[in-house]
């Protein structure tokens, strides 16, 4: 089971003015927030309990569209792999621990 969604972090995002002035890049925490929002969009009953792994492989620039891909592990539904791409280049990858339901 997988899910893909496209996102863009606008140049007017409040985190950008202080993040490398003159050569802004989107902070990793902003990208992670978009990943978590995508998970909730896909599975409304999901709750992240841990970020098991994350690697930032390349910077994301403001106004640069990127794709978030989420994949549930074949071995454990509580593990969701994520990958963010700009065109065909992976910029972020990792794994989430997730629980489902209202608790």
C-alpha cells in the first residue's frame, strides 16, 4: 500500500528568512512536517510514535515542487517508509513508526 502527493514550500514561508539568508533552503523540520501531514491526509487515524530514521540527501529550495511517497512495510503495518523526490532525485528518505486508531 502506498500514497504519493506533491507539495511546494512557498518562498514566503515564515521559517525561510533566517535559514541561510541570500541562499534560502527549506529547513528539514518543515519537510518533516509536510511528510506527517501527508500521512494524516492518507490515513486520518494515524499517529506517529517515532521517526525511526531520516536522511537529508539534498537541499530543497523554496518554491521547488517535490513529491512525498509513503509506503507501508510488507512486514509490519506500523512501519511506514517515506521518500521525497525533486523530479527523479531523492532528497529525503526515512521510516516512521505509526499506530492507528483514536488512542
